C-alpha cells in the first residue's frame, strides 16, 4: 500500500517539466521565427523552397515515441503500485453516496457517521495505516474525491468499488472530501470533513463511539 | 502553362429574398448560412458562459439559483458542441471544399440543405426548454444515466434537449457525408488525393470521424429518450457504464472533429503568410489519418475513475496521440522556417493557436495518465485543459479561418487594426479566464458547482477568471464591430488579397454561382497557385 499523494505528485514532477518545456519551446520558436523571418521591404532572396525533410522528421518521430514510452512506463509503474486493490488488513470503511449526503460505516466496530444538510459528516481514519474502502451509490453516479490524497473514484449505483488509501499525516481537513461527479441540485454542497487521528487516538475514538452507540 | 477547362455542371440560377436564402442549394449560400447559424449559437452559448462567470466571480449565490446554474452549464456545453463547433467546422467544409478542389458544386446539396434546417430546428428545440415550466435540460452536456432518467430529471426540457441533440447529430452526419462525397467524386482533373489541399485533408479526417462516431451518439440519445418514456433500456451498473461507453465513443472523437478543420485553416494561413508551401505534406497526411484512427480508441480515458475500463489500454492509446500531434507542430514550425512572414491578422490567430493549443495538448497528455487523472478529472483542471484545446485550439483556428477567407466569401476586407485589437484582447482574455482554472482544479474545486467556500484562494482565482471572461466578451464585440465596418465600407478585396496557394484564390471574390468561369490553373501539387508563383519567379 502506498501513499497516493506522494506517488502521484512524484509522477506529476515528471510530466510538469516536460509539458512546460514543450509549451515554452513552441512559444520561443513561434516568436523567434516570426521575428527572424519577418518580411522586410526591398528584401533580397526568396523564401526557402525546401518543403520536406523525411530523415529529420523520422528521427524526430523516434524522439516523440521515446517520450511517449517514458511517460507510459512511469505511469504504468505508479498505477500498478497503487491500484493493486484492497489490502484486506486495514480499517474497513463502507462509503455510501446518495443525493446529497455521504455515509461512512465501520462494519467491524458498528459505527456509522452521518451528516445533515447543514453539517456534513466526518470521515475518521487512523494515520499511517491502510484504510480499505468499499464505495457504492444508491441513486445516481457520484464520485468520492479527497483532493489532499490526489485520489478520486466513481460511485456507480449497483456497483461496489473497492480501494485502499493511506493517510500519513494526522489532522483535520474541513470539507476535505467532495462529490466530483455532477449529481443534481445540491451537488456543490455534497461534502464531508476528513479527520486523521494517530492510531491510539483512533482506537480511543472507536471505543468512545461504540460505548456512545451502546448507551 | 497548360490549363484545363473548368468543370461544366448545370446549376440553377440563384433565387432572391428569404426563400432564396433558406432554399439555396448553392454550396456557398448554404455554407455561409450554416456558418452564420452556428456563429449565432456561439454568441448565445458565450452569453451563458458570461452569466456563469458572473455568478462564480464571488462565493455564494448572487445572480442565479442552483437549478438555473445547472441549466446554464448544460446548454453552454451542448450548444458549443452540437450547435456551434460541429456545424461551423462542417460549414467551412461546405463552403470551401468545392472551391479548393475546383468543383462547381457540393455533392448531394439538397441533403446538406436539409441538414442546415435540422441544425436550426435542433437548436431551437434544445433552447425552447427555457420556456417550459421546469426550465431547460439540467443534466450536463453528457447527460449521464441514471441522473438523466425521469426520477432525477423529470423536466420536459430534458426531453426537448435529447430531441435537439438527435436532430443536430443527424445533421452533422448528413453534412459530413456531403463533404466527403464531394472530395471523393468532384475533384478537378489532375487533383489526385495526394494533391488535395491541406485544409481538404483535415476535412476528410473530420468527416470520417463524424461518420464513425456520431451514430453512437444517436444510439445513446435515442435509447435515453426511450428509457425516459418507457424504461427498460438502461439498468443497473451495466446500464450506467454502457451509456458512458456509447457517449464517449462519440464524445472523444468529436473534440477532434471540431479541431482538425481549424488546424487545416491554420496550416493554410501559416503557409500563405510564410510565402512557403506547407512543409512535410505527406507525413502530415499520414499523421492526420493516424490521429483520426487513434482517436476512435481513446474514449475510455473519460472513464479512468469508474473501475469499469482497462485503464492501461486507454492510457496507451491516448498518450500515443502526442506522436501525430508532434508531427503537426513540426510541420507548422518548419513551414515558418526560412519563410517570409507577414503578420497579418489570420497569421496572428494561427500563431496564437499554436501557442495556446500547446498548453491544451500537453495537459491532455497529463490527463491521459490515470494516476494523474484521478485527482484532476471532473475538477476545474479539466475545464481549463479542454478550454485550452477548444478555445485556444478550435476558436483561435476559427478566427484564423474567418480572417483568412472573409475577403473570398464577402469580397470585402476586414480592418487589420481592429483585427489586431481582437487578437490581443482574445489572447489576454483567454489566458486570464482559463489559466487560473488549472490552480483551482488542482486545489480541489470540482466543476459544475454554482457556489464555493469563501475566504480561500478560490475567491481570488475565480475573480481573475471572471475578469478574463469580460475581456473575451470585449474581444468578440471588437470582432463584430469589424464585421459591421467591413459590411458598410465594402473595400474591394480582389480575387487574391493574401497571395493564396489553393484554387479558391483563382476565382472572383465572392466566387460566381458556378465557382470558376475561366480555365482552372493546372493542378500539379496541393498548392497549384504557389506552383505558378514559383515558376514565374524562376523564369523572371
């Protein structure tokens, strides 16, 4: 199980400089050529008649193929590591999305986190340990997005999606989770908070919630 | 110099008045009418975008209701794709292809005429939803099932919308068939497929994609209408995934359908204003065909987060697109190399296209990587990405085409001074509107929300974007002013004001009813007029 934010940001650090370099190169060449080869009055000579360079272009295509291969290799490596499926060893959280609320159920502990229209629920997870999610939707397609984890997965009615995430840092993220698939009127307000607790604090939270539920 | 006779085809004399305009089978009247219709929808959808940007300029709801906002983004996206970008790309083909290949007519012109009416009818049907009690469609331009089914979206406006999409899609298929048939059967003597002008090749691949992709849209929408009325079509998760497959099998190629013809216009402009023929013609044609073929196999990248597709396959095909796209950039820059460059307005827009589309294209490769796409899909990052391809690419290319061919179509000149104002306002407004959206999306703002939390960087970024949209509106007003000015002054353009390279510049502006009256220049390459110019220089 890996840290999605860490892995995906590392991948982005490969893509971003390449993208930026390509854009800057295009900008530079466009401006340079437009200046260098601008038409001047009383100009000597004619524009070049050369209109093909098969060998150069073939070599250039090889470079493009190499870039595509590099990007795909890194992408596939990262994806193989993070999409390995559920660990089965972590804290189990069943997520249910329905217009326009999230519900988090911890089946082993018998805890359910619900919200109201005014107060979204809080997803509480332990820091540094895998969390095995099982995600489903009751009515239309929603999507479970935690921007801080750089991770998103669709919740499709009739289909249960399973994945594991790790939350390395303890903390509280207000509105740290969102629905990102348009799902109707209150889509903009379909949120949840994320609270990541150190493992012992998480255990205490589970005990407190259980006794609270029993009382 | 040898010459061949202009093709002799009997054509009906033009009729006048409104009936004459709406019933003309002259491909020029038809192309111009369809073009004007699509441009009117561009302005209308642009107004919807301005309303949305006004709402988003500050957090909370000021101008719109939640439901009103949903109607606006649905009609904005749908109008832009179905009623503006696709018809206007095909309209350019209807007008220009016969002229570029030295033909007197469009093949199956009455079918194309019916398609124009269907586009108008489809557009009005879609927009009539605003007059119904529950408003226009509110399900987004891709109308995912089950959200678009009756229980979630019972408004009759959504049914109107589906019928409108069906009409517009059928019209697109008919128009693509006409343009493609014209290219296949009506070429002047000597014009082999490998002497087809660059713009015509881009129309070939666009039409092929329309003919292969749009039927899937008709199926998706027809079934959606049946599902809404009678049920029993889509069900369970399989129904949800099937709908997405059908939709994106159309929905991805369509973005290239509305891109390639404008790439063709940009290529013609760069060649013309560099005083050189287009560089690397054959690799370019191969890359277009490869691009079109690959584009039919990338649709699943819209579904990376569904768990229902093989992500690596679609990542492979989508990333591979950088190869043909890279070839096209190489050819564009190599055409400028050692040219004699005139920075007239069409060239400015063509160069703007190259720079802005580079941003859209590289971020496209970014979202072709599933782990990177997980974060940014359905966020403002993706909104920024596709507006750099559709506005930075297609719309910049559209204005390249308009400034390039305006003298040919109207016989009058547009103001270069106003054209430069239009260009720079567009460049600044475009970047100010869409660049902040990359940061918003990366920072977690989902698309299709009318409201966001106050007191964050989101307020500043949204305000910047909204300010940019006002500049874009101003740029379009400058353009409309330029059109009005040209209409009034009627400065004669002459047959070939730019030093064009293809056959349309060898006839009057505007061209006569039968397109060419005298003999056509001999066609020995894809740039016959450039051949003549170079031969004259050689003998001088």
